[in-house]
C-alpha cells in the first residue's frame, strides 16, 4: 500500500478544495474586490514534446509550488500542502521540500528521487519501480502552470488527488 504522506504526488504534490474537481468560477467569486489570480489553470498540453519537457523542468530546473490542492473527501487537508515545493530538474531528478506545515502521520520534510516525463501519455512518473511510485496525469501545462491529478490509496481506499502548481 502506498503511503499518502510519502508519495511524490503529494509533494508535487509533485501536491484545490476537498471536492472532486476545482470550480474556478466559484473560487473567483470568493475573491475580495480587486483581487484576482495571477495564473490561469491550463486545460491543454503542448503538442510538441520538447516544449512539454521544457515547460516541466525549464532550462535546468523548475521549482513548483502548489496553488490549489485537493484530496478527495478530506476537508482541510490541502492547507498543509500549500507551503510545499517540488524542484524538477532537467536530469530527471526531483527534490521535495515539505515546508514548515506538516500534514502529520508519516509526512516527510524532505525527499528526493527520480521522475520520468512521459510525453506520449501526458504524465509524470515518480520513483518508478519502487514502493513509492506515483503517476501524475497532466491535464494542463502552460508557461509556469501545471494541472495534475492522480490516485493514491489510503488504508486501501483509492482517492483522487488534484493540484495546480506554479513555477517559481
């Protein structure tokens, strides 16, 4: 069984309210007057493989920070993920920093490993072939913004996780 607090998905988790999908319009309505998001959630992925890869890792590396994060059915869980960062390097390695807010349990403060950019299937695979392997489906990727989703098992129950991250 994969441990949700050790999975790179949550780190990119590489880591949105606690519903099954993010409602951008409702979120925008909740912003105070004069406030607006400084990113747009992408809904498409580049058609060119080299652009796809460059957007993920930049010229050398991109540090991704969660803007939105949900774990199906767990209210409030996303707050502890919003200070995480995930650095994805061009050489296929990643470095996770869990920030100052812990999610409890077996949550880790730091982690590193390898990831694969699967352009054909529009996904990222973290720690392939290990007990910590996690696959993230990329639903949108644009300059500095990535939208991902995946599935994790918590106590044997599959749950959907979704996130939107911006590159710093």
